[in-house]
């Protein structure tokens, strides 16, 4: 009976595509939805505007932009944005830089240094602290900047307080040391920065992780039966199958 119940749960969750695994995770008594994307098997892509330059703003609009043989397997908001939904910091899509990198401290979560960015290259994804990115200048095919960093080389952001009372629904991304796997997570209920960062460091074993946003955080995960709705978004990241052929190499 246990095996039958497990099979039923898997069926209700929907078919899993080889490169994307979405699951519900309990960590320290708090619930999260986590989607792990293996870059050997799939391609991650950033989405902001349609062919006419209009902001997409939502998961259904992203799906509309795909080719006839492509499917959106997972998507999430991917970085902070201005009221017009333009990116706050560095944004590169298909090799074209729309917004430059912002290295300076500033107001709000984005300016709580160190912040960082998600850098996508052929076959790998890396969360990189902003000043390190400026120094090393890696050839990111796509990138989105946000902040603050959650985990930096295995350590939590130094400004996070274990006893903080500031709680929000939060989402972010962490990457494996070899860059082969990107873990995207969103909390089921409001959590502190310290709690959220511990998920990436201790449960997902991501040596570097980046905060995307709070309050507006949303997830598209057919495996979990989720297609969150809300106000229009800025940058969105998605896993597309099958991977476009021109993404096989840089």
C-alpha cells in the first residue's frame, strides 16, 4: 500500500523532466519548495522582454515566447526590478547587456553588500559575489544581479542576525561547487534571512547562494502543481526542454 501511495503521489505531481527535479523540503521545521536544475541535462534561460521590447512580466507570457517544440519546465522571478520592471542591477540575456553591474552599497536588500549575481554559461551556473565578478570578468552568456548574497564561500552573510524578527516569503538560488547544479528555493511562509540562508548552506550544500526577492516571490513548477499568480514581474528565469541546440556551446 505504501508503494501504491507513492506512485499515486508521483502521478499527481506530474511528469518530471530529466534535468529538473522539484520537491517540497522541510528544514528546521520550515517548508520550502526547491527545484534543482542539472545543467548537464538542460539549459537555464533568463526572460525579460518579448520581441517587441515589452516586458513579459509573467510565466504564461514566458511560455508564449518559446518555440513550438519547447516546454517551460520550471520558472521563478530572478532579481529585483524598478517600478517599470526593468532590472535594478546587471542583466545580460543572450549575450546582450541591458543593465550594467552595480558595485556600490545602497538602500534596501539589493544594496546590502556583499551582493552578487547568477552567471549562466554553457553547461554551468554560478552564483558570484559582485566584486569578484568585476575582478574576474567571467564570460556570462546570461546574468542577473540581486542581493544580498545569502551564502559566500560556505559562510552566511555577515549582516544576518540569528534572532532577527524581519520575516518575508523569500526566494533565491544556490549553485554547487562545480557549477553543474542550480538549486532554486522559495519559502512556504515568512522566514528570516538567516533561516533562508541556512537552507542553502546546510540542506542544499550550496557554497554560494543569492537572494532574489521577497513578497513578490513566485514559482512555476508543474511537478508540484504550482503556477503562482500575482503582480507583474521583472526578470524571470526558466528551464526549457528540449534545450535549444544553439545553447550547446558558447
